[in-house]
C-alpha cells in the first residue's frame, strides 16, 4: 500500500488539511483537489447517495502520492468497510459512532488477521494490481490505513473515552451539526454544551494519543479550530465551496453593474 502521508503527518504532530466531496463525482475532481494543495479528500457515502461504483471511480482517479482518499461509509458494516478498502481507499470514517463495540467493528473489518477479519484479495485495486509479497501487503495495509470514528450524538459523547481507547482507532471526528441536533440545541455551535463536548473529545484523544478532527466551513472557523487544537481539518465541501465563490462573484458583478 502507498505510504499514507496524512497518517504519518498526524503521527508526527502535524496538522492535515483536506476537504469533503458530496456532489462532483467527476474523473478530474480528485486531481483538482490535489492541485489546490489538499492533503486528503473525504468522499462521502452517508449523504451523497454515491454507490460503490462511484467511489471506485473517484478513488481510481485520485493521485494517491499527492492526495489521500478517505471514504465516509453510511453505516458501520463489514461490507462497506471492506469494499471501499478493496477499491483502494486509504482511510475509512464511520458516522455516528456511539460505542466501543462499534469502533471495534470498524477496526476488525478494516484490518487483516491476526488483528482483524478483513477478507483476503490481492493483486486488485487496493494494492495497485501488483500482487507483491502477501505478508508485506498485509502489514502495510494494517499500518497505513487511517480509521476515524465520528462522534456526533449524545450517546457517542457518553462513551467517547471508551471509543477513543479502542486499539486501531486513529482519530475522533466531532460532527458538530449532528451533535447540536442530538443535544437539543440545533446549530448552536458555541453553546456551552458543545464547547464542553469538544473539550471532552480533546481529553479522550490526548489520553489515547489519537487525533481530534473536524469540518470547518470558513477560513476564520478553520483558524480558530486549529488554534484550539484540532489536528485534522476538512475545509468545506465541494458544493458549498463552489456555491460560495460563485455567489460572491455574481453579487460583486451585479454591484458593479448598478454602480
């Protein structure tokens, strides 16, 4: 497996910045993201409606030496985890992780024996069709794959310390929008309950030497979250970034026309 530059950067204490993709399933999108300087692209299956064929195309057209492809699967099930990894994903994120058992299911599904139970298929997309040494391929895949548990419900927060302690989990990604809904304070990102929950995620990550991660929707928010201590940042998503830039440009052109 290709060296996972994001995982290594995070292990060394660095900050990794990428983006999420929900809408633009083209053969060029990953190269566009890579050329913009992103470290990773997080392809979403939870809210996009993308199936495994779409994910296969997106991963196959990702320049992996420049951009790490990560997939958020729709549910913590073996076939989702194993399928996207066999397609060549270098990381997997599960939504709404609410228990240590769920986190262990992710690790078990993603890792080859003896660590987990991932099924063996070699000389396919995940190892670039090379079919090299099986022991080396297995060890590399187990070492390089990035596994992320998303904490975004009240129940997930209740169990965050146990989730963070599961061996093989590399990062906890706090889902702020869902968390505010679950806590009964929709959209109130600066509510004391959200700030306390974030502090608890940080503490759980620190105690287990894993990474806190989050989505941000603006540069100012990103700067604030990095200053707060987040190490893995997704800057926006394809549809929101495109719409924001387009809206700004059109508004300014209209203002120029009427001046």
